[in-house]
């Protein structure tokens, strides 16, 4: 599959990558119980309780399971929903979607394209330029400060 990662120069570049598949036991070793419940069990944290909801620093939000870059702070906005919200992913190929018919609703689930971690849902009520609201659980994300982006450099990423 094609994904976008950071190269050592801090640029988003396309790479070929394999799906990351681990057993539940392996995921439990990597994640906190809450992270596991949300990302692997398709759970949801309570509104207005996530540790990244009010984060205003510049940087990148990555998948807590596999560290794939998912959202930029430049696309974050205050939706009032109680969860971190973004109007677009950092790269469209890094976020997968799936129809979710749970709880008698029709929603579009968003997942990490590399490891299938449940992130949240996307709704058509966001701001311009996309009109979309990616409503994401804080527990499914890890924030990497702009000054620390070099830590995200993927060794398989080409320099340009």
C-alpha cells in the first residue's frame, strides 16, 4: 500500500508499506487499556475528557499504535463536539474509511491505513476548505511537537 511518511529532511513523501498486523496480546503490550479499548475495540472516550482536545501547539498527530502521521495541527479546529477535530488528514492515503452502522446510526468510521486502528468518525459538517469534520479520539493519537518532527523520520523514506 502507498502511505505518506516524513523523510529525514522533514518532508512528507510517499512510500510502499505493508499493513501492520499484530495479535490482541501484542497490541495489549504496546497500548494502555484505554488505548486498546478505543483503537482495537472501536470504543469512544467521553466527550471533553481527551488530553489532546485543547492542545494548541504546532505539530503532527500520529497513530498511537504505529506512529503513522495522520493530522497536522494546521488542520485542527474547535468544533465544540468534545473531541479533537480536523478538517482534513495530513495525507488522504494515511486515513482509511469504512461504513459504520453501529448503534442504529449511519456514520463513516476513520481508521489508520497502516494498522487499522479505530480513530473516530468523519462528518460532512466541518469548515472550509473541505466541509469535513474528522472527529478523533485523543486516546488514538499521539502528538509530536513541531520541534520533534525529526523523530518521525521513516528510514524507508527517500530524501528529495
